[in-house]
C-alpha cells in the first residue's frame, strides 16, 4: 500500500473514494460540511433518511455527488461529536477501510485526520490510519488456487488530507506503513501451516530480511552449533522432530556502535502437538500459531528497518517443532540448559520455556540494554486475560511501564501480572534444579518464573501472547500481527522520547 499526504479542500479531491466523518445526530465533520456545501446538501439529504446513525465503525456510501470530484464518498460514523476516544477512532478507521476494501476503489483520500482525539497528535492519527488500512486489506491467499474468485482488494493507495500539519502526518504515515508491513510479515508467517513454515523456513525468511535491508545481518545456528554451546533444553524439544531446530539471530544496526541493543526474543515453535504429553485433538491445528512470538520479532525487525530507526536491535528466534516420537522428551527426563541449570521435564507440553531459556542465556552475548521475550506460552494467559491484552511480567519496573505505555499508545495492550518470589516455590523439583511446570495455579506466572531464572543478569520483560497472537475459529481466523504495534511503539518511544 502506498501512503502519502495530500493538500487542498475535500470537495476538489479527484479520487475513487473520499472518506469523511459524520457524528451522531447527523452532525457533520468539517470535511463532510465542505462536501455537503459543494453538493447542494447531498450528505444532509441522505442522512435525513436515517440509514447512518453515526456509531463508530458504521459507514454509508454516497455515489458521485454533484459538485465534487470523487467517484464515491464514504460517510464514516464517528460517534458523539467532541467525544471521540482512541478506541473509537480505531473503530472508525477500521470500519471505513473495511468498506473501502469491499468496493472497487483503487485509491482513497481520507479526511479523518482532522477529527479531534483527546491527547493524541496528527502523527498518532496518521500512524493509526496506516495500520488500520493495512490491516483491512490484508489477505492470506497464497495457498488458494483461485485467487481472482476469492477477490483481492483493489485499494492500493491511501492519501491523508492535511492542513499545515503535513510534516507530522507524513512521519506518522511512514511509521504506520512500516508497522503495517511488519504485521503483514508476522501474519503471513503465522498463517502458513506447519508443513511449510518449519524452523528451516523461518530461518530462510529471516535471511531474506538480511538481503532486503543493508542494516540487517542474519545468523542461523544449526543443531551442532547449539550442541557446542550446551543448549540442552532447546535441543531436547527438537529431538522428537524430523525438522532440525534453528536458532535465528537478526541484527539491525541503526544506532552508534557503542549503543547497547534492545534484544527481542520470540518463541518459534512451528508446531506444538504437546509431544508425549500430547494435546487433545480438537483445535490442535491452531498450534501452528505457536511460532507467532518469533514471527512478531521478525515482523518488528522488518518494521524497524523500514523506519530506519537510529537504534541497535537484535531479534533472536529459537525455532523447533514439538512432536511425539521415540526420541522425544518424556515426562521425568532431566536436561541441562546452557546456563548450567538442570530441568526436570514434568510435562513435555511446557516446551516453550525450554527453548526460550537457552535463547535468553544466549542473549547475554549481545550485552543488551533490555531483553523482551514474546511467546504464546500458556493457555492460562488466555483464561486470565482473554484476547484483549497480552500478559506482561518482568524484573524491571521501568521497562514494564515503558511497554505498558507503548501498548496504550498503539492500542496493542498488555497487562502486568505479578512475578513475586512466592510463586517460585511451585517450580521446585526433587531431582533437578527446577521443574518445567508449576502446577495448575497461576500458570502464566510460574511460566514467567521459570524464564526469570535465566534472565538475572539483565533488565528483562516477558510478553505472553497466547491470547492475542491469533483469532480462533470463524471467518476471521488467523494471525493478528500482535504485538508488532506494541514493540514498534516501544522502540519509537526510545528514539522520540
Ligand atoms: N503453546 C502452548 C500454550 C498455548 C495453549 C497457547 C493454547 C495458546 C493456546 C504451550 O506450549 C503449552 O502447551 N503450555 C501448556 C503449559 C502447561 C503444560 C504447564 C499449557 O498452557 O497448557
Ligand atoms: Mn506446549
Ligand atoms: Zn507451545
């Protein structure tokens, strides 16, 4: 998608689609007023029929109104005048672009940046617009044979109408477009099935980023190299699979040489059957999404490179399958992690923490400013927070507050859970340094407790995205691209303060 800034008045825009806001009680936004005046009251007359109540997300088409240069005008409901919240603004945008998507319009001029959203500037609105437009037109049809019939959206170009704030809008658009591109990559990788998106495939996609962007270098460790480093926890997960594990490292060099990097670590389980502690069959296909943490790290690296952020960022993706097999982990097995801690595997389905703990130990070599890991780690997190917020835990309150704020700003929210010492008790093992599960209670917290044993030497936070990384069942089943917006906002905040 091509995003740019446009100057001029709404009614003179030559466009396949002009998007203007309409509030409840038929109150018109400034752009809608301009179109209404130019068209001899066409909007007012249409609204009188009562088809548009003005609720956020609602839309109504007006075709080629006289006095304008637009082939269509899309009226977008904006709620009560003067009360547009951040969440409603996102609803307005998504509703509008979903409508544009289902039309034949190839380009659109959007006048919604003029709307007031308390506490948010034009760059924020532009960023939200680009992300919403990209999300609306995203389609995953690589594996459908008849792509025409499934209907690809026509929309290719979105322009935001600007006043004297063009520069600000342009910056927001650039950032939003980058976030959108990162989310698209994350969704594509997530939606691909386990037989295509293997650890080797993920490594290839990471290497492609290295070829696309000169600031990115990629390094992939194979099992032999991991063996040499003593990654016994990670490797114990892949012994049950015919697909070899990979440890993928993507380095983005945008800052000064001496700037310590932000390190992102993403769980890349390309299929999680549970292993010998096998999962029930219903819905098991969704465990192809168990690499969404890793995919979001790769998506964020792409967005960072697209934005040319003046930062150093390292993405680490430990990747493996988890399958039952004669060589697979068995309950009771004890493995030795790279950090030297021995782990009793009481449940082979708690495999994410096994691959993450070695990747977190590996992260130390980059002398990180902070480490943030992202993982579809626990079903318990879905029970606790549902699909609206990621679980957030860590050992550094400032980092956690930074991530929470980035979640608010981007609308890709997280919610903090406590990482109190008392919970560590649940990981005691009679035979090893720690067990890989902590019982039924507080499953998300004990999973984070497990990781915390491997992150003592740096500032660290953990995002459990089990509930937010994909949408289950139904028509819109698929990867969400989260938490790319949150991570990118956090990184933007490091630059912009
Ligand atoms: N990938 C799953 C977590 C998961 C489950 C994410 C459902 C999204 C939806 C993870 O590897 C897992 O199986 N966790 C177990 C841990 C348990 C054995 C302590 C779980 O949550 O059941
Ligand atoms: Mn599992
Ligand atoms: Zn898993």
